[in-house]
């Protein structure tokens, strides 16, 4: 019988089984293996006992003749071990044909001794060596080590440039390309392995038939079987190992990719941070340059103003000489122009006579007025000339404030400060200013000088009859004040309080009518009547519906709403008490409330009937035009938007001055802050707060405890301040019982606390001590029309922490806001009315205070030097007044 030979292909060459051992030949050279002994032993195996054959069959069920070896990831290699079908004996056709697809397992004992003798230990070692050539363990370990080292190495975190990182990536790509080349070789070899696998299956079938015929003895097959089992187990182990390596390599590739991406991201972030730092430095340099340019500009502007002043003086002298030399023909032309206006009834005879007299005297003012009319139409020219005939050209305007409050005699909120502060500033500008107030029984009478009652009683209409009013006069803060005391059985202003009575609508509608009656019966002819809030909003419709018809029509009405939250709406029947016609005014375009048609709204009436409508800050003026803040009046305000303007309030810088404040134990200024530290120590002792940490920040809040002021945020600020290591002082009370009770509970809780104190009342003297002692002043209002406390706090060197709304947005600019010039940044602010936003603002303030003591000192000095006086605001009101008066006089002359 012809010797049958088989070959096992591994790597790029072959291992051939022979009697002398396992011989390696390159490529596919074949060594024939003779199976004489195997053929002789077939009959002996078949004669074995059936019991033994059954055991052999069971023991061989765990063996498979097909092994699959997979390499890791992209390095996949398949090795299949088979024996050539040429190993079959030619005499196999004497036995039943075995089905190769059944993959019958064989026992190791069934392998012929001739096979076992050929597959010795050296051959197995050589197989393993060539397995290593097929899947080089050293190279795989090197690659795995390199990947792990690249993952763990700190060098990836310190890649200095994108070029270095790209070089690493390129190296890995080259390595992967090399592996792909090996995969192609493995794919070619796979075909040969499949043939060998098929041969091995045929050999298994032959062995099965020989065993069936009893031509093999178990004793003869045992050595060969052990070798065969070892070979199969080795191949299975390689397959498992390579499968695991595949998973490990996949994980390592993913980690490497993530590591590379992270490294690139970190490097990008570092570059961005460097760029941000460079930009920050450039911004600081720019700010310094802007500041230097601003200073230079201010100096240049001052020089320019001085030059202009000198030029004006020079021009004035030249003009006077020129006016004297002006030919009579010019004056004749001017005289004819005035006469034509008079004849056409475009100006009154009184104004015409005054202008004619100025022409006769060759007055320089009328010459300048004529020059100013160049290029203007006739209507504008008349307005310019009429300015020369008005008393304010020499004596100023006559302004009367009708209000429910005035500081310091009748103060509840900011309204009282506005009335007194604005009036004093207008008075300093040369205007005649008078104020009319109710005579409350709770006035601060010690703040009134020269208080006396007039002998005459003024009667005013109310509820269908006349009631007498006792008139008192006195001086408050240098201003003339009229106090009206109604002789009404309801004792309207003898209640021990300013507001909050059940009949407030009646109280203040009575007062508004009596105030106008006082002006009318006294024969006064003011140029402007300025009324404030809903309590005196009745003045506007009363003036135009009742008193203008009586000839009392010289004034223009200016109405200021300090808070659109309070509108004073009442049932429509209440309006008739003061004499107003319900049928005429209960209309959507007049005084009918926009939210309840059976109610009358005095605030709406003032908006409709006033010549000028203002509110207390530009931002608030924009906010109330929206449904959220307009409280139902946004539509009315939009209709009358041409006469509606926001003017930021100011403060009385003479009264609020830490260098002259008689209340303070120690005076101080922006140039000398030592007194502020001493006042802080004094307040701590006065309130029983701890003084162990002199540098511990003191946060304060002085306010009315109403929902508008953000009472839930004030409560939160108390705890957050102490959590940050500060102290907190609250001064204020609430007209709302449940809020007052809540804060009374908090006050009791912190009664003996070393870092918190709550004083639930209003105390003018204590408020000044708190302003002077505080490092920070918090105003977390839900909405704030203007707010004066932030201005007062800054005047005393207390840095404000505010929510950006209304006047707070117009007066406080965050120290971290890069859009604001450095010299105007004066506090800390937040947008949303929630606890997290407040926490952030407080933390920023505390960090700035503790980490930058020198910068904090400069910030305090800067805010103390800011000008929040009434001068700028008074000038805006002055312009509004004059414009309204001139327009009215021009309209009257043209009528």
C-alpha cells in the first residue's frame, strides 16, 4: 500500500510529519508519512470488547478536530488543523462510509501508534515555535506595552504642540498598516489550513472505522492519543488566548483613542486659557489707557470750557458794542414783526408791549433771540421771543409740590426724600418752591421751624357740602410748607398713621381738593403743580375739570408715580365725594380701571390729565410699559408715552454726609476711612454683636418688609451671610401682619446671637449708624422703581449688593462687568430673584473683601466720591417744566 503523507502548514512554511520527527520545509513542500503499522493494527482494535469501545467513545466526546484561532482586533489570523485525506487507507471502502459533517469525536487512545511515533515532543515544540511566527507573541506584547505606556504616560498630558501629537499618531498608523499586511498573509494561508482541516476530518472517520473493526488495541493507541490530545489542547488554548488578546487590544485601542482625544482637548484648553489671559492683560491695559484718555479728555474739556467762557465774554463785549452800532433799520424790522404777531393775535397785548419796550431799549436779549430764530419757522420763533417775557428769565419758575410725604417731618419711604431733595435743589437754582402737606398728628414737629396757624379758614367741597380747613405754615429744611388740617368729623389726619386706613381714598381725595382750593383762594398762579403718587393723583382731573374753568389755569400739571404697585383704585361711587363727575370720568380713556370696570383708578386719571408724567428711573419707565410691571396700566402709559419719561432720583448729599453727620460718633470721608472702622466697632458694641474679628464683614439691610423688597431673599441672606463668616444687621418693619410675625420670630431666634441682629422698626438715627458701620448693603428687590438706600449706602462707603431691576440697574454696576468702565463699577449685582443668584453675588462680594483688601479700600473710596446729588435730576425736571410752560403759553397766545 502506498504511503500516505500529510502536511501541516504553519506561518510562511510547512511542518511535515515523518518517522524521524517533525521536519520544517519552506512554502508547501510535503514529507510523506507511512502508515503500515496503522493498517496492521486496525483488525486488533476491532476485536476489542464492546464495553471498552463504549468507554473510548465517551472519553473522546470532549475532543473536537476543528480549532479556530483568532488574533486581536485587526490582527485576525485563523489556523485550522486538519490531516490530509490522503492518509486514508485504500482498503477503507471495505467499511461503512463515515459522514465528515458529523464531526465525530475520537478518544486519544484511538490514534495509531504509527502517528504517535511520528509526533514527538520536538515536533510539538516546533509547532509552537511556528505558532509564534504566525502570531509573534513578542511583537504583540511590545505593541500592547506600547499602548498601555502611551495611555499611562504623563507625556501625553504635556504635549507641547500639535505637531508632536500628530507624529505619535502617524507612528501608530504605520504600526497598524504593518499589522494589516500580516493579516493579508494570514488570509492566504487560511485556504491551506482549511484543506488540512478537511484531511483531519477524514482521518478521524478512518480511525472510527478501524476502531469499529477492532484492528486497534487501546494499549497501542494510548501514546499517540496523548500526543494528539496535547496538540488539540494547545491549539484550543491558543484560540482562547488570541480571543482574549483581541478583546484586550480592542479595549486598549478605545482607551488610546480616548486618551489621545483627552490630550488634544487638554492642550486646546491650555491654549485657550493662555489666549484668555493675554486678552485679559490687553483689556486691563486698554482700561488703563481709556482711563488715562478720560482724564486727559476731562482736562482738555476743562481748558476748552475756559476758552469758550473767555470767548463768550469777549463776544458779549463785542456784541454789546455791535448792538449799539446796529442801524435803526434792523430795529424797525424787529418792531414791525412784533406788531404783526400782536395784530394777528399770535401773542397777547401784554407780551407784545414787553417786546416792543425791549426793542425800544435795543435790549441785547431780544437781539440774541432774533439771531436764534434764524432758519426757524414762525411758531418756534414766537416761543423763543415769549421766553423773554416770562418771569423765569429773571425770577425762575413758581413750583408747588402737593404730596403726602416730605422728609424729615412725614417720611414713610423714598417719596419723602424725593419731595424735600428735589425741592431744595430747585430752590438753589433760583426757582420759587412751595410744598403742601396734610397736617398729620404724627408729624415730626421738632423738624418744623416757625409753625403757626393762619387766622383765615379755607373752605373746600366734599360729600355735597363745604368743610373748613385750618391752614398752618412753617419752614422745613429751608422750604416754605403749607399744612392743611381738615375740620371734618372723620378726623382724616388724626389717626396716628400716614397710610393704611380703611378710608384712604376719601382722606386723600379730600386733601387734593383742599390743596387746590388753598392755591386758588390765595390767588397764587404757579407755573407748575407737581403731585406725587395716587394719594395726590386727584389733583390733575380736579384742576382741569373744575378749577381751570374758574380761571385758575396758569399751571402745568406734572405727575410722578414712585411705584405703580400702588394705584388707589376704589368703587366708582367714591369719586363723586370730591366733586368730580362720574359720568364724565368713568370711561376707558379716562379714569375707569383697566382691570375692573366697576372701579375708578386715580393713578390712571393722573396719567391721562397731566401735562408731564414721570417715574423715578429710566429702567423702571421701560419696565412699566410691559404687562408684567405695568400692573394693568401699560396700555395707558403706551398711549401717553410721548409725555412719559423716567428721571433717576437723587439724594440730599448735604443731609447724607459722613463728614458732617452729627449722629455719627466719628466723622470720616473718602480720604480718611479710619472713622468708618471705629463706627463699625461702636455699632457692634451698641447691638451686642461680637467684636473678636475686626475684619469680619458686616452686611446690613434697611427696608420696609414688603413682598416687593424680596423678603424671602432677605431672610435667606441672613443665614448665607453667617455661613460665609459675616455678620448681619436688619432694620425695618412690615405693615403686613404675617411678615411682621415671621421676622419677629427670627429676631427672637437671633436675640443673643453674636453675628446677627434684627431691629423691627424704623429709626432714623440708628439707620445712619448702620450705613456708616456696614461694609456691604444688600437690596434683593423683586422690583425697585428707583431706590435711594443704595445711593445713601455708597455715600457712607457701604458697597451695595443688588438685583438688577429698576433704579438699581441704573445706579449700581458690577465690579466684574467688563462692559462698564472701571471708574463706574461700584458694587455687586445679580439678575434672577432666587437664592442661588443671591448666594453667588454674596460670595463674590466676600471673596473680593477678603482676598483684595487694598482693592476693596479703593472701591469704598470710589463709591463715596460718586455724585448722586439732586443737581442732575433737578436739571432734567427744570427742562421738563420749562418746555411745558413755554408750550402752554404759545398755545394760549395762538388760541
